[in-house]
C-alpha cells in the first residue's frame, strides 16, 4: 500500500468524511475503492474495445443487389 496526500476544499473534505462515516470506513479507504473501481472500468472498456476492433469485418449485406440511391430513399410521402 502507498500513502498519497490529496488536497480538498473544506466543503468537499467534510462531505467525504460524512460519506466515509456512513459507510463505516475511512476517507482514505473510500477513495482507494473509488479509484480501484475507475481503474477496473477503464480496463474493461479497453478489453471490450480490443475484442470489438479485433473482429473481422464483413460485407454489410449478403445479396448482390445495389444499394438504393438517395432520391429513392427520400422520395416518400411523409417527407413531402
């Protein structure tokens, strides 16, 4: 474990002490848990991004039909 000194304004420090007391823990431990959760989330996002970007790309559609042109897409009575 490493000790770290942080600087908080008086109102934030008071709020942190109250929240820690409600959780029956110290401000230091509470902050450590919050930072651990943030680190875990960042690692999960990185892993998910690697999995997603590592997937092979494929065609958008299976048929040989051409994509519709802009005019046919926007030629709808609702848009007139």
